């Protein structure tokens, strides 16, 4: 009695040639990138003990510094909430106009996407520097910067979600003569509401962290105190600022998870 011959894997698969080749290519590219940029990994390893020194100094946070940073931390949260809300509010109509399954005019859709790409191209630090020069030092510049950053980021996430919706409800409402606004309100938004909330809270979390950096440029918030503590080598105060920001981010993440469960 003869048995069918077992199929044999090619030599390249048996010896994982493709994986080895890709690994070697990545290593070569990494080495070439390090050489082109002048990155000195030897210096990094030689100064690795400085990280240990900083961690030891930051291992004892200045708890009494919490009373000093409560107000600027509250201002940072306000900046993040305002900036994210304003940016997301403007992002909703632009994301609808950028979705190919809702807008058939490719020229209008292309123009909207070009504007969104342009907004995302501008770094938030550059925006902060511009608006500090326009509005002066303070939280106004930070709010406007975060609003524009949120607008560009949320718009892209929103229209990508809209393009994945089920078109059945839209076709059903079109067949009974519903207007475009009615279709969007009753057939589009209910399908993407959960993702909208999730992306909004994710952007809010990013903006809380980003607003601490914007303070370096005078855009208000807790970043001013972070810069001051680092300039004074007061790493215990720096650790307190990092811990306070971490608590805020964790709270936002908890709220985000809870809302996702509720909306599901």
C-alpha cells in the first residue's frame, strides 16, 4: 500500500532565509543611519550612569511641592479640555467632507484632505511659538495651539472611521427621501459614536502631556514649573510634576475605558 508523498517545504522556508535576510537588512540600515546621523552609542553607554544618578534624585519626590503645582496643573487640564473640545468640534464637519463614502466630489474631498494634511504638518511647538508671539505669554496661546493640533489629528481619525461604516442604513434612508443632515445624524453618527469618544479622550490624554511641553515656550500650564525645576536641578520637584501629570493621564484613561464599556 502506497502513501501520498508529503509535500516538502522549499529550502528557503526550511532555513528561514527570508527572515534572516530581512534581519540583516534592518541591521545594516540601522548601522548606516547611525553613521549618517553621527549617533554615538559608545557615548550613550559611557554616560548611562548619569541616568542612575537622575533616577536616584527623582526617587524622592517633593510632596510639599504639590501645593505649588495644583493651580498650574488645573490650568493645564483646562487648556487640554478646551483645546481638544474646540479642535474636535471643528473636526467633525471636516471629517464628514473628507470621507469618500459620503462625499462623491473628489475635488472637494481632495481639497479638504490637503488642508488636513497641511495642518498635521505643522509641529505643535512651532504653532506654540507663533501664537505666543501673537497672543503673548499665557494659556490662550496654549489653547489655540492644542485646538489646531487636535483638529488635524482628530479629523484624520474621524474620517477613516466614517469610511468603514455600514452603508446599508444610509441607502435605506436615501430611498425614503431623507436629507443629508438627517442621514448623517441617524445613520452615520450612531455607528461611529463609540470611536469618536475614544479618539476624543485619546487626543485629550495626548494634549495633557503636550501642554506640559508647551509651557517651555510660555504657552501656560504646568510646563513653566517643569522648566523651572529642571533649570534649577531640582529633580525632586520634577518628579512631583511627573507624578501629578501621570495621575491625570491615568484618570483620563480610566474615564475613557468606562465610557467605551457604557457605549458598547
